[in-house]
């Protein structure tokens, strides 16, 4: 849970610093003052207007698309695209993607093994065998 980009650990750190700087008595007064200020801000009509405008701006692109009637056009384009691509091509694309996945995904490190050797992550060749394993 972040409040204004401040996580719980940062909030605790700020409170400890405030306690050291202000002391216990002044910290209570400062807390009451900050609480009153925040209550005034949140209950003000300006704050309500800001939150309303913010939510309208977030939904504006979707509203414009609906109002312009472009939703149907987007669906038609997607349907036409699906129809234009042959089914055997999509299966080929899926197979190519499966073939490329081992080359494009980073290797998973085995955390259970206690090997102190480090491997080159950019290396695409299989690990070399030791002298006893070669045949």
C-alpha cells in the first residue's frame, strides 16, 4: 500500500525522524494540525472537482471512441484480420514462437544448487562437458 508513493517502511522512517526532531508533545500538536489540514483539503469543493476531472480524463479516450462510433470499426478490422490469416499460418506462427522461446527468454537460475561457477547469460551454446563425461 503506497500513499503518495510512500511505502510503509518510508512512512515509519519519517515518523521516527519527526519524533526525534519534534519530540513527543510537539508531534501530537503537529499530527492534529496536519489532520485538520488534510480534512479541509479532502472535504473542499476544489478537491472534489479535481478528483472528478481526473476520473473524466482517465475515461476520455474510451468515451471518444464510443461517441465517434469507432468501436464497431475496430471490431470489423479485427474480424477481417482473423479471416485474412489462414489457419495453417497461425499454427506455423505458434510453432515458430515455441521454437524461438528458448532463445529469447532468459535462463532460469537454479537456486537450489550451490555451484559457485557463474555462467555467461549471453552464451547460446550448451554447457561444456568435463573430461570424465566426454566419450
